[in-house]
C-alpha cells in the first residue's frame, strides 16, 4: 500500500481522481526506489524484456571491448557500473537497479510521463519501508 508520507493517505489518480490509482488504467509505473523493483503499471509487464535488451547490448559491448553509444539518454553511469561489475567468467551483465530506475524515469519522462510530486512511501513494516515513485501519462486531468 502506497501512502503520501506527510498525510498518511493513499494517493488518488490526478487524472481521473480514482482512489484506485493502480487500477484505473493511468499508471505508467509504480517503482519501489528502495528495493529497485517495479510493482505495477504499464511498465510492469515489459520491464524484464527491456532490461534484458539493455543487458544483452551491454554484454555484446563488454565482450567486444567497445563502448555503447547512448544516443540522447545518459547511460554512462549505468554502463560504468555494469562494466565495473562484469565478470567475463559469468558471461552476463547485472544492471545497478538504482541507476537503472533513474534511467527509466528519465526515459519515461522524455516519452511524456510525469512523476507524482508527493513524497510517497510503502510502510511495509520494520526494515521494509520503501520510497515509491509513481509515474503517469501527461494528459489533462478531468
């Protein structure tokens, strides 16, 4: 359950005002920033596929000893972390989840999403509290 840190209330969808922000169809991504997970939204079903594409691209560059071109997005920090942690004996790439989420948020915002400005959290209990980022499409609220 995600709540607004200041009020303790659950957020409502700023587009349709539904109290079921995760079920109204407007949620692009529900990102648990503390544990590096996507918990819902349109991105949820595609995240593994997308991260797999990035991992495969990075792996091919690491094996070839080349540096990927990032285009218009800043992937340098993500690439550096993957490069530092790469073990050629393992033959796979592990993406830093914090950096990857920052890149995802940048990509989503560049594609027309916006992050809810409230300080959001999931009070999962002792040692399990998470900082949450909710992203929605940029459309006019009703």
